[in-house]
C-alpha cells in the first residue's frame, strides 16, 4: 500500500494535538513522572545485562582469537572477519529496535504503560475508557511468542546475511541500498524510493544514510506495535489481526509515529518521549476507531478502520 500524504499529515497533527493535551492535564503529568522514574532505572539495568550477555562475550572471543593466533602462529584473518561481521549484525539487530532496554521494560511491566494510556483516555473520552476497560485483557501468550520469535529470527537472519554480503568486493556496497529501496517502495513506490536511495548513494557517507533509513523503517513498526498494545490486548486482537489493522490505517499511523519516533531514539531522553507517545496514542484510538460496545461474555470485536 502506497502511503497517502494527507493521511500522514493528519496523523502527525493528531500526535501534536495529543502531546499538547497531555502536558496541560496534571493527572496525566503525575502519571508520566511515575512511569518515567521506573522506566529509566529498569533501562539502566537492562543495558548492563545486554552488554554482559552479548557484547562482552564477543569482545572476549575476538581478543582471545587474536592471542591464540599470535601464540600458535596461524592465520586468524577469516575468523576475525567472521567475528566482526557477527558483531556488526548484533549491533545492527539491536539498533533496529526502538531502545531495546525500553522494549524490555515494556515487556516486563506492561501494566505500567497501560496505566498511562488509560489515564490519558479517561481525560479525553471517559466513556471510551470505561467501555474498553470492561473488555478483559487477553494475552494470547503462545501466539505472541511464536509471532515475536519468528519476526526476530527473520530480522536477525536478514541483518546477518546483509552484514556478510556488504563485505563482498565490488557488489558489497549495493546491499543496504537495495534493501532500503525494497522496503521504502512498499510505502512510497519505486520511483520516489529510487530517487531517495540514489541521492544517499551519490552523497558522502552514503552507507550510513542508507543504513539509517533501513533501520528506521524496521524500528517504526516495532514502536507502533508497542504503543497500541493496551488497545489490542483488551479487544483480544491476535497478531494477524493487528497486522491487518496497521495495513488499513498505515498512512495515519506512520504520520502519528513519525512525530515521536526520532525523539524516542535520542539516547536517555528517549524514554520521556516514548511515555508521552504511549499517552498520546489514546487520542489516536479515540479519534480513529469505533468505540466497542460494553463487554459481554464470549463477545468478539472486529477492529474497524475509523469513525464514519
């Protein structure tokens, strides 16, 4: 589906309006500060664990390989290249997620982020909040685990292969531009995406530019899924239903997400913008979706595109 410029603009304006609404209401402000404190502490712990469990072992293996090669007098070139490629793949894989430490906090303490979502929704549309809360959250744990594992395994495999291919002589430089072109074409079509990629290729530092586009496109999808989790879980939307919802509302969702995404990527101030976005998504839900009826045992609710 090619993106619609007017819907993107509508989504962005909705995001700005929601942020302004959030900062004007003291109840939302108070909840924002509470969630931010816990999130920052949790992120610090998560980043230490990530370094110890992933980055440090690779560093030890790489240096150990160098020491052994010196002592035993063997050619360590190929193994060093393989380790460097693996490290690049791990770095790229981690960087495609919208602040991995924050992502871990969202998984560990989802109720905390759900609370700020409902606090905002109660201020915007109390009836909608009451009705949505009446629907018991459904976890679909096994389906979510399978979906997440398949998605992450596919992404890691893609980044690992791309990292190796990018090191090939002559053709290696084309790997990331072609990957970014293929992904962007789904949103803006081949002519526009081709022009953007061509501009990055002929400019200085083109590899960094195409890598940035490639990572951003992957990460924005993760970001939007996390923000919509309170809404989806209460209505019992399975992963495939969520994907269908995103495709139907793609342009508006991307416009909304773009208003926050790059701020979320700003190191340690990112969590503040993430929590603001989590609150702000309540306005997107109240404006763009049809309010479900009060829950009755056994009820199902089909996600709809927007209000008529």
